[in-house]
C-alpha cells in the first residue's frame, strides 16, 4: 500500500486503509501494516459496517480502486500484487 501511495500520490492518488474488524483497534491495525511498510497511507475504521456493505468486503485484503467520478474501477478480494495495482491505477490518473 505504501509503495503505490509513494509512486502515485503526487498525481492525485490517495490510499485509504480501512480497518473493518470491530475487535481490532485502529492503532493495532496501523501497527500491523506499518510492519509491512505501509505507513504513509490514510487510516480509517469502519465502525458501523457501512463500507463493508457498500463495497461488498468479505475477506481480509480486499482491494477496491475508485476512480475520480466515484465509480469502482477495480476490485480484488485478495491482497493485490503491486504490479496489478500499478497497471490499474496508472490509467486512472
């Protein structure tokens, strides 16, 4: 997550990592991802489950890319490899 933010952040990309687990605090979530070199993203917690429902998030590592018009441009229900993220993000910027 951090690498894609670093590469494309100056072109308008914002990576938002959302904690969807109500039993895990936002601080625990951030610490886990920081250990994976994803420290420079925006962090949020979905305390109501609204995002989980809206974006049909059923598994850990779900990736959703939303374009500038607010439409889902890409989704993957697993942790998406960097090369795929890059190929999906670049044409949207």
